[in-house]
C-alpha cells in the first residue's frame, strides 16, 4: 500500500498530463472576451457592408482599433488553447504534436496579420 | 490515503450506444462552435488586411464577405459566437461548482440554446 492521496494519484492522468495552468488561462481569457465580444460584434457589424472610406474611418478611431486588436489577440489565444484541448482529446503521438504546432502557429500568424492591418489602417 | 480499489466494474458505455442528452449535445456544440469560429477569424483578418492594402484589394475581399455566401457564413458565425458566449458563461458557472444537478444543468442548456437564437436575431435587428 502506497501512502498517496487521491489527488496525487489523479495528477497527470488527463489527456494532456497537465492542466490547471491551461484551464486558468482559458478562464481568464473567457472572462476578458465576455466583456470585449459584445462591443466588438456591435462595432464590426456596423462597419461591415460600408464603403472603403467608411471602413477605414471606423478602424482609424482609437476605440474600434484597440478593441479589435484586443479581440484578435485574446480571441486567438483562447482559440489556440481551446483547439489544443480538442486535439489532445482525439489525436495521439506525432499527429497530436503536429496539429498542436499547426494550431499555435496559425493563431500567432493570424494575430500578426490582424495587428499589422489594424496598425496600417489606424496610424 | 485510501489505496486504489481493484474492483471489476462495468465499463462506461461507448459513446455510440449512449443516448444523446441535452447536456452532452450542448457540451459538444460548445467545442464545435468555438473551433468553427477560427474560420470567422480568418475571414475578418483577411478583410482587415485587404482594407489596409488598397481600395482595389478591399473591393475583392468585401465582395466575398458581403456576398450571399459571406452573409450565410457571418450569420452562422454570429449564432456560433453567441452560443459559445453563453455556453462559456455556463462553463464558468459550472467551474464555480454551481448548477451541476441535472434539472438545473438542463434548464441552463435550454437557456443557452434559446438565448443564442434570441441574441442572434436581436443583433441582426439592431446592428
């Protein structure tokens, strides 16, 4: 008989073999997005369908530009970690590693392109 | 400090013979909507990049985004966004250890399904 607590025995047995930090990150970004997303839907929805000049004017203003940058950055970090969770549930071995790398890379690439576009429009 | 009880237990039923329940369906929909929103992110970033590049490139991207197909994608995205939003709030509530009894969990399930449709329609009307 080994003197282990139930918690000690359970640790590291989930699909990712780790997790509390990951889960905490998901909670923090979820709460952040809960505040950002309704405003973003309103701003983006109003800009969508406008002319080129109107769209440039919208994203040149500080609040729409900063808010969109935040939604892109926080949203894609949330996606990256969420998609990783899904991959860890269904894929194994090298496939798992490759898919996680792809998702993290895709998230950073989309973030970089989005922030570059916003900077070019706003500045 | 109990040791592991080595007891022969029945295995949990395989997912394909398990009756779909509101709680399981609303849970898997959270994952589907969340991951599908990557397509929306891709479209939004492309549209912004086009606006940053030139009026001509914007015209091309904007034509795709505001076509009937673009409208369909963005309307579905809107619903997915609101669904994932409400399901995420429910997840945070569950994480706090609340609402985990079956009647409450099922009420919350209907809440996010109906709520997401209502919020989607409201957004289309207002924005």
